[in-house]
C-alpha cells in the first residue's frame, strides 16, 4: 500500500502534468457524456448542461495546466537567467 502511495505522490508532484488536470478532465468527460446523452434523447436541458460542463472542464484543464506546470518552469528559467 505504501508503494502505491509513493507512486501516486510521485505522479502528483512530477512536472509531467498527468494528475494536475485529471479532475478537470474527468469533469469535461462527464459533460461530454451528458451532451451526447442529451442529444440522443433530444433533451435540450441535458444538451445545455452537458455543453456548459464540457466547456468549463476544458477551460479549467488548460488553465490548471498552465498554473501548475508552465509558470513553475518559467520561474526557474527566469532565475537561471539572473
């Protein structure tokens, strides 16, 4: 069990960016599924909600990726230049 915790911690703290945006990507996936179900059942409410959740999830994933990965890398590069 402790090995699993170490692996998850290493993924979370790594700069690869795999787990930082996982939550928002899952939200976007849920919105896409709701959008598809709403379109299949011709339910305008589900289509609107699914589309909004999908858009918010994708935007949040992009912003979170920039905040957690790119800014730290740029900060280190700026410190190296000084």
